[in-house]
C-alpha cells in the first residue's frame, strides 16, 4: 500500500500525477544492494564475509522498503526487479503513470511551441516502458467501467466523424463471460515521433 508522501507536502486535492510519481511512496521489495548508488559503492565499498555463497545471497537479499514510482523506474532501467508488497497498488501506479504520460501527450499536441529537451523524451519513453511492465499486474484489477472507457477513448481517437454512431459497449465481465482487456496503448511512438520532429526543427 502507499504510505504518507515524502518530500514537499501538498494537499491531496492538489497532488498531480507528476507530484505523485516523485513524492508518494509505496511499500516494495527490492534487492538492498541494487538500491545503492554507484557513488555509495565507490565510497563505502561492498561488504564481504569471504564465503562466496553467503555473499551472493547477501547481494541478492530483498527487503521491504518504501519507494517512489520514479525510483522504481530508475531500477527498471537497470533491469532490477521490484516487487509490490500489496499487488493492488499496481492499479493505482499504472493509472498515475498513464495520467502523467497523457498530460504530456496533450501538452505536445496542443502546445506546439513546447519543445522539451531530448532527455525528457527519453524519460517519458522509459516511464512508458515501465507502465508496460506494470500493465499485466494491474490489468486484472480494472473494472468493467474502465474497460468501457478505454475502448471508448480508443474508438473516439481513430473514428471518422460520420462513424460516431457505431460505438459499441463491451460485454459485461462475469465469471461465465470473462472479458479480456484490450492490449495497452503505448505512448512511446508518440514521444519518439515528436522527438524526431523537434530535431528536424532544430536542424539536427
């Protein structure tokens, strides 16, 4: 479950997806050693008992700790597996990341003068990759209402105006009639295309 946010406090009503990503923490399991920065390892070194098997176990030991989504994404970039203490948190984490990416998508679509640095696009695509990894765990937690909204948004985004009356609601989800959620729509291509467009504007 998520815990009290860390860092700069703001009222709950003012917590944007971006704020949650960098400040709200979640109870996770992660390898202790992998949580250390390169600078920390270089400065303090790596403890050893002299026993190879014991040291290997110590290096891979997973402990409970509170982490922000931003920290999870950083570990994901390093191919470090992070486990959630409460699997139900996967749904909210996925929603927060998706809302954050959608806000960026809308900003780029409706504010053509906004030209983020290339590093911003790299971070957004990395976060999209993390959302893709979270999706299989979050997927079973979504309700029929979410399924309907996802399909409606997808249909609306690709539908011609004259076809607007052809929207179809998905069937209800029951044990006897399970409905598989549609595959996740990735934002990566959108951000990659805009990054390339920005480079062409800059004559790169």
